[in-house]
C-alpha cells in the first residue's frame, strides 16, 4: 500500500473515531458480541470499511450470485454500475463493535447488530 493511501486511510479512521453518531462500544466489546451487517443494495464497494476497520473484518469482492438475485431490479442496476463489487464480513467474529465502519461508509450500508 502506498504511503498516500495509508495516510488517507488513517485520516478516515480519525474522522470516524470522532463522529458523534458512532455506534457500538468503541472497540471495547468482546469479539463475537457484535457483528456488522452489509446492505448489498446500498454498498458500492468503495472500501472505506476496509480502511478504517482495525480488526480486518471486511473484504470487498464480487457480489455472490445468490445475494445479487435477492436484490430488487433497481439495486441490481446499481450493483452492475459499481462493477458488482460489495463488502462482505468473512471475519465478523473478530468485530469489537468500534463502529468505525458504520460512520465511515459513504452509502450508510453498514449497521452493527448485537448478538445474543
């Protein structure tokens, strides 16, 4: 990763950390108590979640066929316009509920859900 991209990611994380609407427990929750949920109809795969997440929870990749088929026709067009890229949470069990991803996402496509 270039130094410029690293600095931009660090700045995004600082802005997200200072956001007054940041949900969660400021990275103090035990792993596995919270999980981020991505709304694939809203996500444009811009990678802000990856840049700010301190626990490497996210990846951006091509939307799964089943997730694509579950979208409405308007959301499918939007997903195609964004090269069928969307965020997924393969390491959701590592989430510590810092909420940085929620406030950093420009599409407001991420929510935190408290698990049992």
